[in-house]
C-alpha cells in the first residue's frame, strides 16, 4: 500500500493521457495546449485560481465537453469524441461539485440507478432470462447497501435523498459513482460545502478506495485536503498548465504564489 503523497511507480503505463488539449469558445481559449498523464493508483490534484480552466478541463476529460484540438486517451484508446455515458461504461466515473440526487427517491434507489450493464435493461431479457435478471437485481441491491454502509449512510437507506445535508450528499455521490465500478474517478471539489467532521469521513473514504487500486483526478480548493491526499499536483492558470510536482513543491513555487496572490484569472 502506498503511503500518503508517495507516488505510484513512474514506469507504470498511464491510464489516462491528455495530449495538447485546446478548448476555445469563440476567440477565448479556456484550455490552451494542456498535456498531462495519470498513472494507475495515483491521486492527482488539479488546482488553480478561479477562472484558471480547471472545470473546463474536467468537463473535457469526463466527456461533457469536446476539445477543439488535441486528444484524450483512456487506457490507450482515443476517446476525445466519445460522450460522457460511453466513458462511464469504460471505467471513468465522475462526481460533481454540487450533487443533484433524485430528491424523492430513497438513497438505495439513487445508488441503484448508477449500476451499469444490467440484463434487466433489455426488454427481451426480462422475458427470456428472468432468473438472470432477478439474480443481478439482488446482487445490485446488496452492493448498493454495502456502499451506503461504507459511506456511513446505511441508517438512511430508505429515506428520500432530500433529507441529506450537503456533506451527506457528497457521500451519496461517492457511493453512486462506486456503483458503476470505475477504474478512475474524477472528483469535483469534494470538500465544497462540507463541515469538518464529514470532510474527515470523505478524506478517509477516498484513501480507502485508492488503496483498492482506484485512480483519482481531483479538483479542489481546500489545499489542506490536496496536501493530505495527492501524490502529484497540477497547477493551471489562464487556461495553461503552470507547473506540476508534489504538494510541497508546488506550494513553494513562485509561479503558483503569483498565480494565487497576483490575481491570475
């Protein structure tokens, strides 16, 4: 098991590569020729001041936006033109800064909706293979209950999601993305709007998930959380990659200090 901030082996093949990505909106380059790679088992942080292009970069990796130029490689395959739902089925999951569960559905049903590739999704399978469909549904329910227990929400399993606090919604979001069996998880500001006690739960759960071999790309403004979780950190400013290194290295980099304190957009 890796110790905190110890990076996975540099000899490992990247599970995700961003190659010279550009995203333009009219004459504005929100992302300008950015390249980086993500190694198996790594927690990679993406930080920068407001307006740096982090969210756009995340949308490009997730598939909710398409690049103007460049390539996004997932497991050695070019997925630049693939939509988000296709990337989910290929092992790339994403959480959102503001989780939006189905408020009137129970926590259990919210998690079950994230399950991928169920035979019961086919009308014909329900008639031709009812035993297989029923077995998969039972297994999915058990897995969803285990995930809710893992994120400390089991006591609310049958409650509607509208009763959750902001921090609990982040935990539900984590359970939902795990239900899809991702190899890589994109975490969008998991600390935003979360109280200190629940933030500790989120940090510990991310560490546990990572110890199982799941890889993370993390956008976060909470620098303490970044320093505790991330093996490497990328810093963006004005749509470009400013620098990268360990949390300690980037915290001491004069360019990073200037970007944050000098008002880079």
